[in-house]
C-alpha cells in the first residue's frame, strides 16, 4: 500500500504533509485516550495537530490495531482485536475502518511510533483519489507490471492447493494445522494491512524492484528519489536507538547499537504469521522467509539473518 500511495505522491495527487482528514473526514473526530487500561470509553483529550499522510505511512498517527502480543489484558487492545479481526463483523474495508474510528488514539500524532491499521486508511484514500477499487489499482499499477501473477486478495480454485496452511505448536511440541485458516476466495475486504496472497517468487520480484530503486525489467514503478525517501528513517529514535521506520519499511540505521549482523540501511518488515523479508542495499542482498505459524516469534528470522550474513564472510 505504501508503494501505491507514493505513486500518487509522484503524480502530484497527494502530498506527505497533507492532512489525511481532507481525504477521510472521520479522522477529524478522533480523540486521544488518557490511559489505555481504561478501554475504549475511558477519558480522552483532543488532538493537538491533525493526522498527516506521512504519519499514516510511518505509523506515528497514534493509531493501533489490537494485534500487539502480551497486552490483551489491556481493554482497549482487546476490544480493538475483537472488532477489527472478526470477519463476521464486516464485508468491505470501509466497514472495518469505521470500527477503527470508534476507538481513541493511543497517542498524539507524531509523538510516538506504534504499528497500526493506518494502511487500511491509506487504502481508502487511494480508492477515493483514483476512483478505482483497491484490488484493481494494485493489479494494474504494481502486480501486473512486475509480473506478480500469484499475488492478489483471492486465489483461483485451481491454485488453492498451493496455499500453505497456518500452523501452531501443541503442548507436546509437535506442529499441527490451525483450526483457523484465511479463506482463499470470496474475500471482499481489500485491506492495506492484510489480505494479500502471494508466493516467494512474486515477492522476490517486488523486493528486486525496491533494490533496483524502483524499476524491474524496464518497468518503472517508482522513481529513484522516491525509493530513497521511502527507505530512510523518518521517526528518529521513537522505536529504538538503532531501528526506525521509513515510508512503509522498518529501517536499521545504527548497527553500532544493534546486535544484528546486517548493515546500516537494511530495510525489512514481516507479516502476522511470520512472513519476513529484508533488503540490504550495501550487499545487494534480499532475504525472504514465508512461514505460516501462530503465535509467531523472531526465532526463524534471527536464524535466517545470521545464516545469510555469515555466508558472506
């Protein structure tokens, strides 16, 4: 979703410092919770400043999404999780974001970093500006030019046997299929945070495009300057003294303060079931892991990163 939004910025249809409420007015009505332990209906305060497009891209808008681990005892997150991730609650993205708008922010815009459902709002902004359904825009402007033929919100029936099932560990340590699986078809919620099926081969094409500074196979998806802007840290030390966030990617910016064997400038991120990727421009290196496991942890990611960088020595 970040790449799609940056395409609109390149075309002059959107600016990073635009107030996001110009495109999605319900953002104007949001309040900031004083204490997350009081839940959705606890005391709130007004916004000090409007939420900007850049804050949505960098996850500094004050939003959350209820998926944070080890905090389900906090009422605000528990209610968010129940409302936002129960597919029976909504049929289209607009309904899902309407539920998000019923929850106060957890911080003032620009004052803290918190991974969030902001890309869902960006998806609706994309749809409003382009006049196209989200799935069609992504297909025509990113997936098709990159020949990402396996990527989309639904999987053709003759391809569904290729889908990796979500797994989890039972008490004896063995791994079994989860009783909850993502539906392979009939999906109508075209989210910015979730919902896309893809393959390792397809996602490698996307990562190559970023590594090649916006182009792949003579297809220009973004300009070099835009990719450079997206892959720089824009949040200072709001996350940690060594890791920040760009316009859609995590960014490692100070290896002297980080245990990772990677280089400064490595960008990365992952999915809820622990898909993960990293791109190291200095080494011209891409790493991708496509696990489907819940609850997830960083064990596989650490092992992959260690093995890849040790192989370079």
